[in-house]
C-alpha cells in the first residue's frame, strides 16, 4: 500500500495546470469533478466526496514508486521529481476535462477558471457540501441544450460554438468516453479529434487526465521550449509551433525516450519550468 500522506501532494498536483475548478480553504481543497465535489486534506490525509462514492481522483491506485523509478532514468525528470515529491497525474471526469481544455485555447489559467465557473453557475446544479456551496459541472445534455448566446454570456467567445457542438456529439453518445478509455492511444486520439475545438494538444490533455492514457504527452509552447532547452540532442525542435505531422513524429520520439509513463514526465517538466519562470497558477 502506498503512503498516501507522502505519495500524494495535493497542493502541487492541483496547482499544475491539470484542473481548473477548485477552491482552497486552509488545509482543505475542494475540486469540482463532473457531478461531484471532492474534498481533500493533506494533514491528516483525507479524501471525501459529495456523492459519498470512492474515487481515485489522484490515481491512488497507480504504483507511484514504480512510475517514479521508471521516469527518473531521465536526469531532468529526476531533478524535477525532487522539487515536487507527490505530484500526481489526475483522473478527472472526462466530459468536464474535455470542455475545460476546449475552453483553455489561447487563454491563461485565471481566465479559464473564470469561464468554467460561469458555465457551472449558469448551467450546473448548486449543492451544499461541508457547510459550503458549490456548483457542479453541467452534464453533456445540459450544454447540448444551451444556445450560443447562453454560452457567450459565459465569456467563451469563439469557443462557444466548439463547446456547443462538442457537447451535442457527446450527449448523443457519438463520442463514448467509456469506449475511449478501453481504446488504444491512436484510436482514442483519432475519435477525440472529431470533436470541434480539439486538436492534438487538447486531445493529449484529455487522454492523459481523464482517459487512462499515461503515454499521452501534451505538446504546447511550454513543452516545446522545454524540449528545445533540455533535449536539443534528442529531439529536433526548430520552431515554436508544430505541424500535425511533426506533432505525431515528435510524440513517437517522446514515447521512445520517456517510455510508457511519458505523461508523468511531462507533468514534472511542465511544473518545473513554469515555476522557474515564476508563472502563476492562480
């Protein structure tokens, strides 16, 4: 059994760009996860949910020490892992994760949070949990029945149509997250890319944080800079932006280098580099 008190660092995990709908009150962290609220405490370590259902949101069932042993063969990842002991990849509600990263396009974390909070307030269900009020994330059907104007009132801008069209495809079960979890990486990505507003990077985020694809390695401008800075001899990264074909080739090279837990490596590298550049998570 893992020592959850030391193997899961709630603060570092939540403040790593994986999830945007959370609140912190002292030692208590509250995370909106689909139609549920998770309350997590570090000391003493405790996780309870509004639904009273057991959830492995922090991937408590991962063999974390085995994963660390695997990914820290890379010296840069090893350095990053020492800065952030207990940093985990999360296991999120797939629909919320999908919409969150569609909304994240060309934005920053404070604005992403603001837009998602407005979505929850406008469309979500209000609940009371641990003497506090929260708005749950809307269901696919709720957003599928929205109007473009409704969504634009949540400050989504051009993303409004992407959110509406993606929600309709998911509500109709044309995209089935349960099936995507079972699918291998390539097939899962192929199907996700059918959703409006989803490109390679967003697809990799959704796969890594909600669809059990720990080999997913989202490539954004931060990760491109990291690969150029630390891995210039391993990967050819001549440009700040990546074409679709180049993305696919680089992902295969990344997988060959970092292995089947590449997504964990990505999180450590991403967290380290953003903090080194004093970028805010709030």
